[in-house]
C-alpha cells in the first residue's frame, strides 16, 4: 500500500533545511507522496529511512531487459491498468518461435522469412522483436545446434531459449549469453538448476507456474535466488490466459503483490494463423509483456504490429509526422501545394491520395502538435496566422514559381484571411482526402 505524506514525514530528518526546494520537510513529504518529487532530493535522509522508503516506492512491476545496447528492449515496468490513466510504457515484444526438430535447410528458410518481418506503418518502422528456439527434440546437442544457427543469422533480433531441461540450456546458453537472451522455463521441478544458470550468465529467466497460487509460490522461491524474472502463468487457453494475465497485472499494480511484480509472457496455441493472430491480439491488449507466436506471413503479422502500435502510444499525445515540406512524386516549380496538419492520419491520407492522382505535388505539414484539421482549427493551431508563419519559414516559396495554396475544405472559412496574411492565392480543396485525385486533375488542366 502506498505511503501517506505523514508516513513519509516520520522517516525524514525534520530539519526544514529547504535544500530539497521545499519550505519544510512536511511539504517535501506531501510532494513525495503525490509523485511530484523524488527521494534523492533530500540530502539528509538516513540510510535506514532511505531503504524503507525505496522499498515502499519501488515500481509495482519490475522492468526486465533483453538484449544489449543499442537494440535492447525492456519488458514490464508498467504502472497502470488502463492506458488512459497515464500511458503504457514498454510495448509487448512479438516473438516468433521455431523448433530444433527442423532440418538445417527448413530452419534456415524460416529464419530468412522472420528476418524480413519488418515494415513501415504511419511513418514508423515496425517489426517482430525476437525469435524463440524451442527444444522440441529434448536433445541438448540438437538444441545447441539450432540456437547457434539462429543466433548466427539473426543479428537484429533478440533470442529466446525455450527448454525445461537444464542440461539443454547449459549446452546452448554459453555461446550466446553475451546477447542476453530470455531463457526458460523454470518449473517447480527444475527451478534451482535453471535459476543457477540464469544467475551465472546474467540472463532473464521465465518462471512457468500452474495456476495463480502455484505461480505465486514458485516465483517467490525463484526470486529468493534470482530476480530478473518473467512470469508464464502456465495457461494456454485464450480465456484462461487472459484471466491470469489480468489478475497478475491487477494484483501487482493495485495490491502491490510482490510475487506478481514481474513482466509476463503468453503463448498462442491456435492452429489457424488468423485465429492465432486474434489470440495474440488479446494478449497484447491485456497484458502480456511478450507474446510467442508461430505465424510467419506479413499479412498476419502486420495487423498485430499495428494493434500494438496503437495501444502503446501516449493517448494524450497524437502520433505526428515531422512538420515540414514533403515532395510527392517528381515535383516541379509548377506543382500544386497542399496544406494539411502534421497529424499522422491526416498527412498519410493526403499523401496517399496525392500519389494516387499521378500528379506530383508538395504537402506542407503544418505543426499542429499532432492534431487533426478540425481539432487544430478549433484550438487555434491551424488558422491563418499559424499557417502563414509556417509557410514563411518552411522554404516552399523557393521551391515553386506560383503562389497558390490548396487548403482542406473543412477550413474554407480561413481562406480569405489566409490569403490576406500570407499574400498567396488560396484555393479551397476537397473536404476529404479521397477527393484529391479528381481535384488534382482539374487543377492540372486549369494550369497547363
């Protein structure tokens, strides 16, 4: 349970030295309780009190890092149940699994496909994060051979080693430990050996339980030996896994239940790829820190990556493109100039339709802090003054011979004032981006 300001005040030196920036120790305690300052601002707190307060303010969910810089990823570290309360922090890692029972040629073909599972969406590069090698053969030598082969050909992917045999993990891990893979799984039968290996090679360890109570008990046992843990509740049916992941997150965040204060991992089981992606999407939404899947087709992976991208954005901060002049196609000094906001959905809708028109054009993405056309106009971020200021500073005047702007039809009301302020002629374009191809052809015929 979170400490109150008075609870914190009892642990402070009560000198009212003001070195923390607060007028009194009580004011500092109240600010600390509300999250408006940090304990390190108090220079005179005793080590005993610091230990007590650090423990009280420790994150409800620990962060676990996989891989090494500069491509290291972080699992866990979440602080809320719902993204609108604050935001989600570390996006779910998407992991594709392969078996060590595949022949070298079959394994190589799958690795080549997995390496290409990255794409561009809304101006951002997205892709899968890791490849998991499963010890389906139950043989240490085959597991090691598969791990070595995958590791040698996936320099941009993180590694996950999945086996419940300590002897197999001991065979495969030393050669790739420097890449800090995620390994597992520790069970009630093997946890001591697995924890010892994870500690020896300083790699994060999956702890696989069997139901919530058994999982909590096992995590407490393993955490006594090693603390870089990822929880697998052991469930495999969609509804059961969803319930387990939700309960773990809720108990960690709301009840500060320490055995569940670790990232989680979930595994899909559906045979049909479409059903598997739906299953994985459930786990991405609530609340897996990593999801292990089998699907390999871009057509299946893209929807999952898009869902993840939408969930793991700050709901209070719209996705935006860089505010600047964009050139679409082989532009010339006579090409039309379209004005829009730098809200990603707005910009890419306009870009797509300008490209579809086959008539090259410039797009001026005005800095509206990522707001859409009507939202930006209503808040004063997309009016005659702001557009004029942006036009004068973006360099478009040096790129074209004409002085004509095309603005969205939704803000036709600003056309007169914009023309007056900027000195450019203003044409009111279509309200929706889908109307741009027809508009562009008419514009082109009129000006040629």
